[in-house]
C-alpha cells in the first residue's frame, strides 16, 4: 500500500526536470497525478514514462483561459485535489542592458502571473487540509548576473507564497515553496545552447562548495514533504533549527516555509557565514 494512495495532485510544468521527478515520486507512492506541458510531443513522451496513474494535459501557464480549462479538466478527472504543485517556469539569460520589454513580459507572465492565477483557479478544488507548493529560486535573494528579470519574477513568487499562505489559512490549506539552487534539469542547454550552457555551468560550479549541481530527485523529496508529510506534524514549519530559533514558525499554516537548497558551509567559514549558507533557509 502506497503512502499517498487515494491522493490526487496537479503538477504544472511536469514533463521535465523537477516537475517530472516530483510526478514520478508521487506516483511511486500511490498518488494519481496530472501534469501539464506546452507541446503534445513532450506530453506523449511523459505519458509513456509515467504510465496509467498519470494524466498529461496541454496547458500554457501564462494563459488564464488555459488555467480555466485546466480547472475543468481536474474537476472531470479527479473531482478534487489534495496537492497543487505550481512548478512551470522559464529562464531567460541576458545582460540587464539588453533585456527588452517582450522578454521581461514573457518571464513575468510565466513565472509570476502564471502561478498566481493557477492557484486562484485551482484553490477551490483543493480539499480542506490540502497543500500548495510553488517553485521559486535562490535567485530571489542572491545577486546573480544575466538573470535580473528571472530573479525579480522569482522574488515576486516568494512574496506571493507568504500572502497566499495567509489567504488560504481559513481552509487549512498549507502554502509553501521550494527555492532550488542550480539543478541539473537541462534547462540551460535548451535555453541558451550547449556551448553557452557549458560556460555558464562552469561558473556556477566554481561558486558551489559541493562542486556539483543538485538533482531533480532531491528537490522532489522536498516537494513531497511539503505536499503531504508536513501535514503530519502540524506544529512544525521547517527543519528543527528553524523551529527552535523562530518560535513563530511552529504553526505550519500560519507562515510558509521556503526550502532553499544551498551548498553546505566549508569548515573555514565563520559562524555567521555558516548560518547564512545552511542547507535549508528559514524565512
């Protein structure tokens, strides 16, 4: 018997990377999962990978009409949801002075407007005590070159997580976010091409004490915890050090916990530096 038998989850951007890893994990544990993607080619491929417990739906995260249609499809397939994982997002690499209006609008449409209205349209279908998980990024707090519009959109999503957690509190719906560092999802190669991606990855690895990218499966475990397992401990909103240092975090629905996957500190760093670079970040 699976841990999540009888549960239903929707994952936007579920045909690759973190979304696909999360879908695989939830299905392995017994949940029924609906994933969204933009093209029928990727949807056909993911149907083969995920099998009968998955429903793959074409949907554009930036389209409100598609969000309405997605809610109708969820209602017809599942009736209700236990988890909404708003994961769809895009990256655009460009120097600040070269970003044009179209690129800026595209990034915000997918990364900020998309999750906002996806949650708005799907929240009425969430069971009481259900969960929303959003994907933001460590770029929302770190000054990183070439991703100014992306970082701003993810910072908006971070703020949104806090506000939605308070708005959905009366229904007992938990709203949290994962905030990954560099993850090996293939998005760099797809976005800027193999040569530029290799150069960008080398720079990221040089600044990472772990000397490797994270794996989508590692983030999927955090998503599963926030989606289901965190509800088992209603007085705990984060890792033990968060609960101890910040008593106000002990209500899991009163304030969201954003899990930031960060490199662990080196032994030569000072204590304040170690605290700043801990493997999970309280907010």
